[in-house]
C-alpha cells in the first residue's frame, strides 16, 4: 500500500520558518531585532516579535522591515 504524500506546509509555517532561518543566519535574536527595527521606525518588543513569528501571521511590512534590519540582501524564494 502506497503512503500518501505529505501535504505542503501551510503558508504560516513557511513564513515562520523562513524568518527564523534568516535570523539564525544573521545570528540575531528577537531582542536585537527589536532594537534594529526601532532604528527603522517600528516599535516592537522581544515578546511581540516572538508572538508574531510563532503564529507565522505577520504583515509583509514586518517581514520586509525585519529583512532590512538584519541586512538580508537577497531573498531566495526556493527556501520558502
């Protein structure tokens, strides 16, 4: 009997894993991300960032600002 193919991860899961991987690659934690986002005019706390990322439901503005704050120059969609 053939096994069913594993369903693709949800978009929330993909977003969460993508941003967590980018933060890990940049060696930046949630506290430092909050400090860097403040320099870009976004008021976030370590806890609010943890909540957003754990849910995987955050606005594109948060994702883009986070990537800019960690100085990610390239976004590779094949890793999403």
